C-alpha cells in the first residue's frame, strides 16, 4: 500500500489482486450468498481505492483493511435486512434446533421455546418486538406499520424484552 500511495500503479494492481482471495473468503463467511459476498468484495475494493490516502504506512496494513471490510459487510447486511432478508430463527446462533434440545447447553434456547415465548406475549408487545428487534425496522417504520406511536412502541418493546428475560431467567438480548 505504501508503494501504491507513492504512485506505483503496478504494485497497486498487484496488491488488489492479492487481496481478492482473502477478501472473498472473509465475505463468504459473513454474508448469506456468494453474490452478496462478491458485491461486498467490490465495495471493499472501491473503498480501499477511495481511502488509500488515509492509510498510515507507519501502522500495520491488515487492521486498516479489516476495518474497511467489516464496515462494508455491515453495510451490506443492513441493506439486506432493510430489503426484507433475515436469517431464519432456527438458524440463529443463539438457539439450537429442536432435535438438539436434550443435548443443549444450559442457557441455550431451542427455536420452538423462543417462538412460543414470543407468541405468548400480548399482541402489542409481540408486534413491537417483531418489528423493532426481529425485523430491525426503525421506530418510525414500525410506527407506520403498526399504527402505534413511537413512545408506545418503545414501551411495548421494553416490556416484551423484560418479559422474555423474566421467563428465561435473565438471558441477555
């Protein structure tokens, strides 16, 4: 990168080619499809190009690169969530599949347990929780969909999370 900053186009092109494989691997582990990963790789390369002047050659290159990669992956995941993508509940890392219920570690919920607990919440709390926490909508978006005021959504979400914590013995969000 130091040579690229000094204007060496050949070394800069080599650097970008060398980064392709590790960036693809990094993105594929964190994004749902290979197409999303490839889009993220392209975003990362564009960001590297635009931000190359910000790299401090007296510091290690890898942390600078990883920071850029993580931010672009986070941006991609946010865009996917806003477009309606969300990991299916039974694939979430915080829960086990129902078949593993007998062998699950203490404090780990099955997907069915969590779904049942959410379904048992009062309708306003369940709706607020689903919109703001599970679908990750903004309060304004959730308000428009549910017809509840932003203040009501905040209260209902807080009460829903508190009820789930009580039910499951203080598990963290």
